[in-house]
């Protein structure tokens, strides 16, 4: 069905969004602002087998957080004994029960998004989109049927997919990625997680937390791009709680044994020695990349970053081709986060409708890594602050602390830590705030508002703490790193 | 539809035309009911209907349009007489719900919806009590998303009562046995 040409000029749609994830949905739903006269507003195309919602809903944030919660509850059950609860000595976890509950919630979100598209009068087609020219998109159905659509503005928000290693025999045939782990019907069993990104550590975290034998294989450093002191605390906690780490190691090959188990051979690059072990599952978490080839971008001359394959975008999410925009995970240099994709998508729709000129602000974006010991941060890492302001240009306040809840439970709080990186002298403006501890995301959200308002160290210590909480320790920091 | 028109009996020609017309009418209908809110719920066990809490559900404007039908229903159909059945596809829905001689309760449900699992059996019981005077069609909204969207389903469970191809009543969420009995009686009685 096409809208009448007279109502939208020569194109079928004002706004055509390829991608039905966090960004694509937010952008097309905001397309309501174009006009409420005709159906000539926005269209959303998705080409995956998942329901609406993209990575976040189907194989990312949502199932991740729910499984992280499952793991935390396991720890809570153990703590409960110290608080007087009469709990049997061994408590075990049933993967299928958790998986079914998680899948049910994800499906309810898929449906909810479908209803929202309908409510916002967004036309939705389950087709795999590719570009024909700067105003034309070809949509391919699962059955192979082609639909040609034209639009004044085309927005690409197709995100990324997990990468498989290309040089390791058996990697693709026998290994899985984050796309698979959340949808396994049976427990993955003894698992090797290859990688040390937040995806790798979060997955390893909940797998260990529900009682599975888990090993993390790290090529060089953990949580690249994050403050490395904080990354160390995160991995220290995981190691202290039973996760095995194979540091500075790279896998050589994966073979399937007659028993069905997977045998992995790897090299310790520091010593040069070779090792092998068997696992039930091998999870590759070695990076993500967009599927730009399938989009047909090269034909149109849409500029891509050669290294990452992502689309080069301007501050207004424009690409090298007029009328074609890209945002979310697929944009080069953009944070791979749902909230930034959502916000950027909404602002883009408003700008394209001529309703606003506001650009997306990618600074001061807070984030949290949901590892067994959670880590949240907003602003610069210590390394980055040092690079920009010099070691003498910054003052770092820090403190280790012990959550009250850990005391009775006799839990180790060695890695619970706060670091506030400020400008030296002047107003002492906060450049970066880092926190490891329980509910780190909840703790940091409020501080992110202060950060956005340009809070200084004196603002921080002028704020009265809420007692007894972990968060109050942030407004009480007074010992500097400089003081030794 | 490969047969030539001249070889078909007149009654069959009329039936096919009627079905085509009905399909067109179905496309034109929108469901909107004023002032019915689908409340987001926090837990399936407490709530009476399922909807994702991470989405803001605005007031769903669901009202009924009952277009007047000018088609005479003089010709008999051979429609199947199961009282409760799962809808297989769009054509199945047209044949067994739209074209049904009996009033039909359409139970829109989902695998992931706790309250749906409670309402389903209750509804079957209420329908069974009527001893063949009303039928029940079950629609899994994940399998038949377009159909559910077409009928304006937002939260589940949603039950729509149809008579002669028209929507005559509906409700969202769980009802107890007495409420269901009176709902079903009302649908039959009209």
C-alpha cells in the first residue's frame, strides 16, 4: 500500500527507518511530529528473526539484567542464612525456569513495541532493507518477495552484531555468541568466555553466579576504554569469587570431542606455553560490528570507517550522502548504549520534521557494567583526565567502603570503591565519577544529573548524605590520591 | 481461484463474493472504545492483564464501529461446529469467526501472559455451559500479530464477542466465572 503521491511529494514516506531496535523504534515513533494528516509519516523495517526491540530487548540489556538479577538472588539466598533465614545447605539453580521467564518477558516487550508503533501510526514492515539510491529502499521478505519504497529521508539504525573470530578453527561451528546465550533452552554448563569487554564480563558474571564453572580468556586488558583501576577491581572481585581468568591468552582452536564436549587449545602469550581444557560451551565476546555490506552502502558512497565498518556520521547524525542519516550502534564513535540511541533518534526525527534544531549531546553519558560487583561511571576515566589536564591539573578523591549489608553477611568488600576525579584548583569541577558496589547503576543516576549541571567537589561535600547507604560515601570522599 | 465462473454454481459464486466483501469490510473496521484504559502491570500474578511496564501505555482509544451490513444471509454455509478452536490463519478466522452462524468469543492471548492462562479455562467453561449456542476462537497474538493489531488488541487477555461478523462486545483482563456467564449470556441474547 502506498500513500497518495500528492500528499508527500514524489516520495512514499517522509521518514523511512531501517532498523527496529532501541534507536530505530524511538526515531520512527517520534515521526508522529511530521504531520497528523496522512499516513505519509514514518516506516520501520526490520529484517531479523527477533521480535521488535533490537539488541537491547532480545539479546542485550533486558535478558542480561534479568540473568544478572538471577545470579544476585543466588548470592542473596546465601546471605539470607546469616540474617536468620532457614535455608537448606545447598540451593541449586534451574536454567530452563529462568530462561522461560526471561523469554516471556522479552516477548511481552516485542508485543508492546508492536502496539506502540500502531498507536503512533508508524507503518511497520518485517522486511530486510537495503539501499537502492538516496531515496529508495528495497525491502526483502523472508519468502524472498521484494518491495520498493521511497522516502524523503532514510535513517539507518541497524546496530551491530557479535563478531566471530575468523582465524580460529572450529570457532563458528562450535562456539556461540551473546546472540545465542540468552536463548539457550538448556544450561550452557561449563563455559569458556573469550573476551574481556563488558559483554564478556557480564555474561561470565551471571554464569558463575548461577553456579556454572566459568573461565574468562583475556587477550590483553579487561574493559578497554574504561578506567583501568576500576576494571581491575571488577575482575579482582570476579576472581576472588571463583571465576577463572586466563590472562594474556589467545585461543588456537576449538574441537568437538566424541563426548560432545568442546576442547579448546590456547597459548599463554606471556610464557608461550600451550594449554588445553574441555568445556560444554564456548562464548565468543570479541567485539561487535555492523552488517553494512547487506545494506548496500558502498554503492551509494556512504562513507564508512575502514577499521570498524561503522558509518561515519556528523554531529547531526548525517552521513556523506544527503538525506541519509545513521545513528545508534552503527554510528562511528558513538556510545553503544540504548539511552543515547533513543535520545538521538527522537532528536533526529524532530530535526527532520523541522520542529527543532537541537543536536544530541553525547557528553557526560553515565553507564554501568553489570558484573557481579557492579561498576558505574560518568565522565572521564583517571587516564583520560590525566591526558587532558596533566597529572598536576587534577585532584582525585577516593575511598574504599563497606556496604552495611555485607557486614552481617560476612561478605568481602575489598573491591567496593569510589573515585572522584576533579579539576585541580579553581572550582574543583568534577571531571569523572567512578563507583563499584551494589546497585551501582541506581547510585550513579542521580550523580549524573549533578554532573550534567557542572557539579564541583565543593557541591559534592556540601551535600548531606543519606544514611545508611553506599551512595552517601560518595559525598563524603575527602582523602586524595596525592596525599598517598 | 482458478475455476471459471460459468462452471461454479450460483450459490458458490455468491458465497465467494460475500467472503470477499466481508474481508474488505473487516479491513475498514477499527476498534476503539472510549475511556477504556489498559493499565500497565507490575506482576502477572497480581494484575488482571499483561502489558510491558517499560512502555508507557497511553489511553488506548478503542471504540466500536458496527458498519451496517446489507448482505442477505440467505445461503447456508457448511461451517464446522467445534465449540472451542485455535485459529490457524487469516482465512480460518474469516471462515470460522466472521462467517460463523454462531456468536463467537475471540480469546486473544499470549504464551507469556500469566492472566491469559487463568482466563482461558474459565472462558472455555462458560462457553461449554451454553451447550453449542456460542463458539470460542483462540488467537495467539504472537502467531497472529497482524490479526491482533487489526482488532486493536493492546493488553492481553482481550476477549472480543462477534455476531454475524460484527464486534458486539469486548473486555480486557480477567473476569470471574459469574462475570463471564453474564457476558456470554448477553452476547447470545442479543
